[in-house]
């Protein structure tokens, strides 16, 4: 009898092999195929990383983290109207609260719910993190790792972090959302915090990604909406730049519209001509471009970046690159113009006469 069962089992397996299509077999064994691997576009001017760990269930979650997933009305009730609303390229709108350089906050709102939060400043903290904490302390607490798997709807998405990313931008899981911890690699301290839900994290794809199931993509933007995104990124970059300068005891830089125009044209030129350099093949050096733009200056400096998920991520990249950091923290600079074209970012600093 046992031999008969064995023969029947073999016959059933042969039937599946001969008569069932591969995709039907996959459904029967309930193991979806590996559907892709994506490496993020190379970020230029250095961006940093994430870590994997998970907050133990039962640990109190308070402060900004408690806003994740809530209706946007809670922001109006607790914080009032935002200073401005900036469109992002990932299906949400940033509600920006920038009145206090010590506690800067951006809330990403999609379809009336909070899907991501970015915060920085010396007073920025909740029950889990505080800007200024050391990498060592947070690594000991959360055990950063170089791989994290995100489950979303019917898919499985594994982000793989390089060592450089793990050192500067680790990722951890907190209950049903994720937290990116941006570190100042020179100081080895926490610089900013980004809370993010699974859908938004997959849309941004900040690290190499191996996935099963459907790939979640942001909606395509019209030309007008790209302009709104670019304007918002530029404003966020000057906000964050002045927060970092304040952190190191430096005076803020003032926005300069003419310099911003020069910066924008350089980002646009890099995007359209497909290069990445401080020297344009057709427009020349920074000095050349400022002269053509009729911008008077005693001293000028430039930071450029490309392929970052957004403006604040680009600033963190500059902070962790020595040359860009020196420009960002130069005490002589008095004014700043920022220009963004899609995922190309340019900062032009000047000291006026």
C-alpha cells in the first residue's frame, strides 16, 4: 500500500511538470519568482546609507514618530498651518515648518495621510532618536545591518546597503514604518532623521533593490509639476544649509535670486547635456557663469550633486564630502542661490562686496 501511494505521488509530480505552466507552478508552491534587481543610479557628490534593525514591539513610540500614518488634520490641530507646501516627486506634498532652526520639520502628506517625515535641528528628538546622538550609541541600540526586507502588499523588497551607506545612512524598522538615520560622518553624530512608510521607501529606492512582485513606481510628473518640485527642493536646500551653518556657529546665508538663476542654468545644462562637472563644456567655469549672469562677488563657491532622492538628501551628501563640506561651512559666504533641474542640484555661494 505504501508503495502504491509513492507511485501515485510520483505520477502527480510528473503531471505537474508536463501539464502545468511555470507561472501556475509558482502559484501552487506559493513562492513568487524573483522579478528584478535594481541598483540605484550612481549618486554623485556622495550620498550615504541605511541600516536594518527593528524596534522591539512594546517599546513606546512617541514624538514625531506618532504622526506617521495619521490624517493631516493632526498637523493643523497641533502645529497650525505650515509655512509652505512643496510638491515632491514621490506622490506626496511636503508640509514645511521652518520657523525654528532648532526644530525643523517636513511632513509628507499623500491623500490626506502622513507618509513620511524629515526633521533636523538641535531640538529635534523623540523617544527613540535625538539629533546629535553618536553613531556608536545608536548602532549599539539598533544593530545596524546591511540588508533589510520590506513587505508591501503582495511583494517582497530587499534593500542591500553598501558599507559606506551603512556608515552614513542606515535604515531601521519601527513598528510598521521605517527610519533613515543620516549621520555626519566627520563628527560621527546624527544629523537628521527621515521617517518613511513602505510604499514611499520602495518608490524612492535609495539603495540596491532585489524584489519579488510588482514594482511600486511614483506617478509621472508634468513639466509644470516638475517645476514645482524643483522650486521646493531649492527652498528646502537653503533651509537645511542654514540649519547646518547654525549648528556650527556660522551666520546664515541670504537667498540671492540672480545667483539662483545661474545655479539653475548649470543644473539644467548638466541634465540636458548629460555631464556632471563644475565646468560646462559650453558655459565655462563658475566664474564665467556668474560673470555672464552679472552677479558681482568677492568670493564664490559651488556644490553640485546628482541622482539624490531629493534636496535634503543632497545636502547630507555635501556634508559628508570634505570639499563640499568646506564650501557649505565657509564663514565668508553671505549669499546663496540654489538651482534644481529634476535630480540635478547646484548651490552657488557668494561673498558680496
